C-alpha cells in the first residue's frame, strides 16, 4: 500500500519567532556568473530565511553587483556579519580576477570594504568554490570541490583546512582549453549534454590523478545534468552549501586568512 498521507504543511514562523535561533547571524551571499543569491544563517549555518536570488546584472560592474546585493538584503532579516563567495581569485578581500564578471572592472576592488561600507557590518570574502567546499566537506583527508556552472570553480582541503587559490578554471585541460572553456556553461551549450558528460568523466579522472583526492565533491547548477553513475569517492554537493558554507568564514581558524599581512622588519 502506498503512503497517501498528505505532506504536512510547512511551519509558518510567527513574527518574533526568528530570534529563537542562536546568533550571531550571518548574511551569506553567493555571487555567481548567472545569479546572485543570499540568505541569513544562524550560528550553526542553518538558514533562518528562504534564499533570495536575482540575475547577475550585465555589465556586472562592482557598482551594479553591490546594488543587486542591496536589493536582496532588503528582503532578508537583520544580521550581525557578512560572508560572500566571489567567482574569481580574491585575496584578503581584494579581487584579482573575475573571469565571468569582467576582470577589467574588478581587478584591485576591495570587495570586503565595498560590502562593509554599503551594508554596515563586518565582512569576509572568499572564492565561491572555497565557500561551497566549506559547506560540503567532511573534514577528513584530501577533499576537492569542483563547481559546474558558468565557470568551473575548484577548491582543495586537507583535513578540513583550506589550501586556497586553486584556479583550475583558468588551467588548461585539453588542446589549450581551460576547464572553464572545456566544461563551463558555454561549452555545455555548444557541445550539448552528451559531449559535456563525456568531458566531465574525463576531467574527474584528470583531477583524481592531479590531487589524489579521498573525496571529490561536485557542486554548482549543472550537477543536475550529470547522466552517469558517479565513480568511486565522487559525490554530489547541494547547491545551498554555497550559502551555508559562509558561516565557516567566521571560524577563528580563518582569522589569519583575513588579517592584513604583518610588515617584515628590516634587518
Ligand atoms: C573562476 C573561479 C570561480 C569559478 C566559478 C572560474 O571562472 O576562475 O575562480 O571559482 O569560475 O565561479
């Protein structure tokens, strides 16, 4: 007999119910090549509001993206601090590259300061695949994250510690093509899902040889298009982890990542 019991209705939070969740509250933002998403997390990384999203503005200048984020924040509950995942190489809050937004417009921009000034709370920013990884990993052994979207994000962890700035997206994988050009959205559109799946299979084995991962997590919007049985030690990550991973940026173990470098004393 099949279970015909209707699904229980989702609980409706009464006004004033939210503060029961434990703070501090983190506004978590995922800046992507096609969408900007945001929500607010409690101390443990649980969403206290539904995720809100908007199409990434074009041209995706810093000003336009900050404006889009401010629009999303207006729909969300209050927060104490901010975390953001950015689709490029970013170090101590300063953007170096933004392949799918426009490096020319972004290079040198202090995204942490831009967000902090606009939204008035302390801010930490990391690469988007690093943030997704922080939401997805188990903390055991070598874990690699690949995100399959407009561009290809990559992150590497050892026993839960982030080895930052791995940019496979900009690294050649085949015939002079970078992972972005080989597996990103444009390639998927151009080659179709069958060829794209074939390429992904090859890429998984190349990344296995490159990193000797214990676990590979596959995230990003295009994970839903995978049509083959995943090989050993390869798992799907949930998209929401690009948001929930944001809470981890405030772990004390990350303080050094965001501290200004100390000046070396001259001898
Ligand atoms: C960038 C990465 C980013 C990825 C996903 C690539 O084009 O090089 O830094 O993580 O896209 O957004």
